[in-house]
C-alpha cells in the first residue's frame, strides 16, 4: 500500500509529533517513547494517505470513464449524421 507523496506523510507525522517536542527536551518524555510515537504517527498518516488516494483514484477513474463514454457517444452521433448526410446526397444525384 504505497502513497505518491511520502514526503507529505512524513511532514504530517512531524506535525503530529511536534507538541511532544518540549516534553522530550525537558526530559519528561524519553527519546524512545518519542520515537515510538513518531513511528505510530507515520503509520497512521501513511494509512490515511493511502485511503484518501484510493478514494480519489476511484472517483477520478469513474470520471475519466464517463468522459470517454460521452466522447465515444458524441463521435458515434457525428459519424451517424455524416453517414446519413452522405447517403442522402448520393440518392439525390441518381
């Protein structure tokens, strides 16, 4: 389960862990605990980003497919109009 922008995941994890920085500097929170919190924050942010990307990709794919279908239908309609116009022109010449 990958994400396209891992740097944003790390940035979000850092933002989530910034409030605990003063506790680490004051000695109220051990560096090991801070690292575990950071690892959990990365995991949560990674999972959240993956879910958001999957939802976005699903809707984006559906929108692209709808656009392709509409374009094909428009092309078929134009082709049918041209074919009908060409057939009508040939019959009037005979």
